[in-house]
C-alpha cells in the first residue's frame, strides 16, 4: 500500500516538474530539420527540398539516389530518427513541394521565412488565418498583396496554415 502510494506520488511529482508528458506532443518538422539535418545540409528545409528532392507521383525521393525519402532517412548517417520523426519530415517535404515554391519566388524578397512570418504575425481564429495583431483575414488580404493570383492565394494561405500546425 505504501509502495503504491509512493509510486503514484513520484509519477505525480514527475508530471508536475515536467519530467513526463501530460499529453502527446506533435513533432515540429521545422525544429526537427534544424536540429537534426541543418548541421550537414542547407540551413532551411525549403532550400534543401529545392536542391535535393523531387516527387514521383505522391512519393518524395532524393534526386541523387532516386530512393524514397522515408527509406533515406531511416538510419541516415546516425541521425536515429524515430518512425514518427521520419513521417513528420516526409509529410513536411511533400506538402512543401506542392507549393511550386511561390513563397520563395514572390514573398521572400520582403518577408522572412514562412515559418517565422506565420508563427510571429499570424493566428488561426474561427477556422480562418488572421493577422495576430491586425485582425485582418489573411486570405482576403493576400488577394491584393504581392501580385498573387487567386490560385496562389489559396496555396500560400494553406502553406501558412501548415506553418501553424493547422491542416
């Protein structure tokens, strides 16, 4: 009885001190890339993807090897990525590659990387991407910003939502 209570007390203490997660955490692919990949590859995932990856159908592959990215990352040079981390990176690159690099072509001249812009200046409110401080509907705003076409507005809006961890 005392042993069980002591065990529960230790678990509760660990949770309170942050030693055990209270809920599942999602993987931030940007932070993962920067901490585990950027020391050998390009500093930003988008630059890496543009230089090193392509898609064949729905599969992301390495340009040089022709191998699926998920297979490349499994045991890649001692990075010891978990299956969940590999999936997060593969999904991140796959989503990135569907944008046609519009942000890099039209936005980076004036703006910081998309992840920084989104996480500092934007927020999701009632299912809409909004300016955190202006309250502006970003999809509407982009319709008259940066010479984006209607299709590009949709792509950029979706991409910025993804930067905030929103589908």
